[in-house]
């Protein structure tokens, strides 16, 4: 397994402390927002600007060592799993994100009807749903609304109004 220094050199990047720290944070796993990456890097380096973290993330992404994802309605997130064309599933309740390997069986719209002269090399699919904890909360909320706990309906007129 390559060290962070070896990975940076193999991808034509200078080895710097911020690059090593960001790479280390990303290889720890997850789909992290820039603020969280910066917070974790500061634990390692004491002082690094958020702009420096953005710059490092840009360099790592261009070199293929990081991947930027931006689910609708969510800030950009970064992960170390790059270059394998995997997809993501996002919880509509809490925003949790999980990796999904390429679809098997019947694929959802992986080939566009028209290529418009492009050579296709990647498809980015985002699946949406509810994670297990959010589904459990939703189901509990639905069962808590019983005739005795449901809010009274406003009267709409009639002889008793």
C-alpha cells in the first residue's frame, strides 16, 4: 500500500503538510464537507486556512485522489474513493450519504438518448430515499397520531358551530 507521500508523488503533486493531512482525513472515510475536513486537518496541523483546504481539495480532485460530490440541496462533499464511477444514495431526512457500486441488472438511464457528439466516459447517479433511522422516526411519528392524540379538526359550520 502506498503512503500519502508516495500517492502524491505518483500523481505529480508536491508533498506538503496540508496535502498529507487532507489526504489522511479523506482516507479515513466518509463524505465530508469542507468545514469538517478543515476542522480535522487543524487537529493535525494546528493552523491551516479554509482556503488552503479548498486549494488542496481542488488539487487532489484534479489528480484523481479525491472526488467532489454535490447532492442537490447539499454543500459539496469530498471523499477519497475516486476513479471507480461508483454512485451515491442520499437520505432525504438527515442527509446521510452512502456509496453504491454501479447498478446491476436493469440500469437506470445510464446511456443518454443523444450523445451530442460527446465520448461518454462516466455516469453520475444519485439515489434518494430514507435511511433506516429516519424511516423508523417517520414510522414512529405516524403511529403516534391516534384519534386521541390527533389535533382536533376545526369546525366548518353547521347547526353545532
